[in-house]
């Protein structure tokens, strides 16, 4: 399995969840983007199977019991924390915002769900999101002395590369 599909991460929040974890993704086991619409279920209702070593399942069960939650809730919490950390590791604000917006656009959120954009940019995300996506700046508007500026003059190379790669992803 390539290193690209294996991630190790640490949880250090001062709780029984602390420890070292390894996530292995098998792309061949994931459904293709074109298969997603054929399942008939809304994306929020779909389930995915993953292989977890038996001794890790026993630890999940013990930790879940200690926290007073189900194994599923515990795993989802850990996965969300890991994904949020990975998202926040993207240095360019505009690239991080683009990844968050793309994930949010493809999600079927319920009224209680928190969007990735909120995680990526914080509570001022509406104002910040517009400025970051349009001008690659959290606070500034497009400078008035550049009215005819090219479309991506203010965006990072990471943003432009991600935008081009994400164009092929359909909802």
C-alpha cells in the first residue's frame, strides 16, 4: 500500500481518547464518483465499511464505554477531528476555503450539521469566505487600482491547482 494512502495521527486532548492511530485507505474499495448517484440514498444516509483490527475495535469499545457514547460516535468524532486537522494544515487560506466549499457543496447537511467552511475559516466565515475566494485576502476588498485584473490575480498557486482538479468532481 502506498504511503499516500496511509496516515498516522496522534490524539492528545487530555482524555482517554489520547493515543497514536493509523488510517489506511484502500481507494479500490471506495465507490467511484459516478456510482454515488446510483445508490438511491442521500449521501448523509450512506454507510461505508472499513476494516479495523480486532484489538483496535476492543479499544474503541472500551473508550466508547468510558466516554458514554457508541463506538460509531467515537469513530466519527475521531475521524472528524483528524479531517479538520488535515484541512487546517493547508497553509493558503484560499486553497483551504476551496476544499471546504467543495466538500460542503457535495454534502447533504441536516439543520444541526456544521459545515467545513465554518471549521476552515471560523465564525466570520461568510465575510471571510467571499474575500478569500475572490481576493485571496481575509480582510481586504479587491484594490480599486486593479479594476481589470485577471480572474485569479489574487489567488495562490495551490488554489488555482485545486480549482482545476476539482472541476471534474460532480455532486
